[in-house]
């Protein structure tokens, strides 16, 4: 194991090791660091610059960011650190056996940070805001209902087919009835015409051949009135 590489890894893990501490200490470190990030984001906003990651005070979700930080940064780094310690102790034990010196009591390094990382991750996960579930829209063909185990009713083809025929028959009967009543009323109006009130054309009832009588004019009225 390269000495410089080993020291660099140890220093890096010490720098980001607050998630491996107890919850109270880890939470305090997190709050202070996030406030520092948010102050940087405020200055970036005031200068018209885009916010750096995790620096937007109104959009950054702290619990979600800490869960991702533990999963993708802390756990891989601490696992690598533990593996490196195991390798260093193994080399030291093999060298002691090769030289005939008193061998070291070799055993894998105890990793107390594993349990604390799991506990802190659980606490952050409990603080994550639950996302609203989008209501599922039932499919027209009932596919979603079938997947959820619900019964799907088959469409009643008989009632669907017979309905238009019944409607058409009723519509035809109504139309025919209206036409008959209309023609009957027209015939009645032509047969029974009321006498004209203004002295116009009048059908003579006593004659077999209908004749018309011209309406009296003003001249005939004057002549009839003369002595």
C-alpha cells in the first residue's frame, strides 16, 4: 500500500466523518454546513450567478441530500478505509512471520461506523417529505383494473345493439304521426273555410256547381242607393 495514498484516504475520511458520529453530533455538523452553503447561495443570487449544488436555500432538500451523501460518498469511502486497514495489518503480520519475530495478533479491523451510519440514515429517511401519489386513471379496456385484481365487467352487447333500433322506430312513428296530423288539419281547413268578413268570394251552398259572387263595389252601392 502506497504510504501517501493511505494518508490521503485517512485525511479525506476524517474530513467527512461526521455522519459516522452519534445523531446529535452529526445533526449539528449538518446544520452548520448547510447554513454555510446557503449563505454562499444567497451571495450568488445577489450577484446574479447560478447557485452551486446544495446552495439554494429554498430548493435544497436537506434530508434527501444527506441520504444520498451517506449512500454514495460516506459508505464507499469508509468501506475502502476499513479494507485498507485490513490489508495493512495483514502485511504487517506476514512480515513478522517471515522474519521470525513475534507475530502480531492479526484480525480484521472493527468497524463501529457501520452501525452509526445505518442509524443516521434511518433518521434522515424518516424526515424525508413523502411525495404525493398520483391517482391512477382507470384504463378504458380495464387493463389497470385487471392488474389490481378488480373484476372487469364485460359490455352488454345486446342492450347496446338493440337500443339504436328502438330509438329509430320510435322516432319514425313520431314523424309519421306528425305528418298525418298536419295533412289532416290542412284538409279540414280547406273543406271548412269560414265565410269572408270583407264580402269577398263565397261558395253558394244551394248550387251543385260552385259559383262565385263578386263583392260589391262603391259604384254599385251608390247606384243602388239612388231613388
